[in-house]
C-alpha cells in the first residue's frame, strides 16, 4: 500500500516536471509499458492471496488510471507549448509591404505607348507592328508618294547602302508603312493602331533622329470623317484625363489621305506646365484624314467598295506635354537619375478602369 502511494507520488512528480514530449513518452513506457513499474506491480497480484488481492487490485487500478490521466494531461500541455513556440517563430507582420518596391522604372515613352494602346484597345482596335527597316514601296510609293514627289524631301530619310539590283532600303520615316503591310496581308475590315519607332535625319532641341509615332487605321464600307472625329475626341479626353477637350480640325495635306486635316487641341501654357483641353492657345497634336483611294488600290482593295480613315501622331511630344518633361533629348540619354524621376513603377500598369497615370 505504501509502495503504491510512493510510486504514485514519484511518478506524478516526474510527470509534472517534464518539458518535452520524448521524455514524457519514455516515462510513460517506464511506468505503464509491459515491463513498466506499474505493470510489474499489477503482475504481482497473481501471487497474492484472494483477500489481499481484493484490497490491492482496486488501488493498483486507481494508480494506473491516475498516472495514465497525468500523462495525457502533460501531453496536451506540451503540445500546446510547442504550438505556441512555433506560432511565435512563424509570426509575420502583415502590415509590411507585399514586396519591396522595385528599383527599375518604366520609361515615359513606354508608359505613354501603353496608355494609348490601352485606350484604343478598349475601343476595339488591334495593335499592329511592322519592321523598322523598310523598302521604298511601303514607306513612300504605296502611300501615294511616287519617286519625284516633293513630300519625299520633307522626310529626311536615312537610307541603307544600295543593293545589287539598285534598290535601297531605308529606316521608316513614319508608322504609316504598317497601314500598307496590314492591308496587304489581311482582309478588310481593318481597325488597328500601330505604335513604333521612326527615324529622320534631323536633330535639334525639338527633334531626335529616332522618335516614336502611333498610327491609326480604320477601313470598312461605311466609316467617315465623323467617326474619325469621334474616335479622336474620345482618345484625347481619355489620354489627357480631362472631362472635355476643345479641338479643331485644320485643312492640311498628306499624300495618303484625302481630305486631310491636322488636329489641334486647346491649351494654356503656364511656365513649364501646359493645361490641356481649355485656354487660349492651340496645340497641334496629329495629322489625319480619309484614306486616299489610291492607297487602297495599291494594296489591292477596291476603293469603290471600301473606305476609311487614318491618323498619325508623335508620341514623344505628347509624353512631354502630359508629364511636364522639358527636354526631348533627355528621353534618350539613358540617365538613370532622370529615369528615376520621370519613370513609372512597373506594377502600376495603365488601365482605363484603374487609372492611366495615377
Ligand atoms: N505619316 C505622317 C507623318 O509622319 C503622319 C500622318 C498624317 C499619318 C496623316 C496619317 C495621316 O495616317 O492620315 O507626318
């Protein structure tokens, strides 16, 4: 009887002091396992006379249950403590930024191209592209600029060395080349915008030999000048992120459109800054018109059946205007400090829903 109480006291004491699950398991085996101290005592019951056994057996059973319960309680306590330690170690600060801000920046030209293509994609335009190195036909002849045409002089073209057959490739002077490539390779109707690099032998404060344009082309059986105007008004409002833009079309001349126009928008210059949409100055932003039937014919499209409109716009200048960037040449200096100041965070992709420039 005394032995039983003593053993119970010892075991409960040890269990109470235990600090890890492995030690608890060894202790359980040493007490309640087949050869454990409690089990050995129970085995002793066989040798007892019935009267003694009747007294001792319930005490041993109680010992077994008490020790078993104490082991279970200790197990639960140690599991809980282990979980606490794990949770403390794996704690994360959810107020930290999701990822560190990237160092790289999107160049304002790329940003503006993304903004413009987003606006026209939303109107249902496809994005088309063409090669920087072109031939005479796509850059001039097919656009109704035949060899002796004075408009060729205005383009200050970069030519590549003459080939054996006497022809010379060139760096495209405008994105209008992709009008031709699209009309030659696909069936009408067409509805495309063409962002891309263009080249002219010209360099001063407001011109760089490489610059960027975006071209638009719509060809179907019914589109007219009114649609052209509607598309451009909607574009200007979305791009300059203003509710209203006052604009005017001035009659102009381009060999590939007839009639042709240049579009100006109202603005106010205040120091470095321009306010777009209203004011007392006019800003010329693009050339446009109804596609000349001769251009359609050059591409194998019947001008009696199809018609449409086109426009072409310099990207660099409107990027300068929208983001108040004073010097065009800095665009191409590859100066990281400049890019850090004027560039855009890569994950802020311009969308009409989420905002173009934020
Ligand atoms: N290609 C012309 C240029 O570079 C711009 C242009 C004007 C494009 C009128 C057009 C247009 O498509 O219709 O100066």
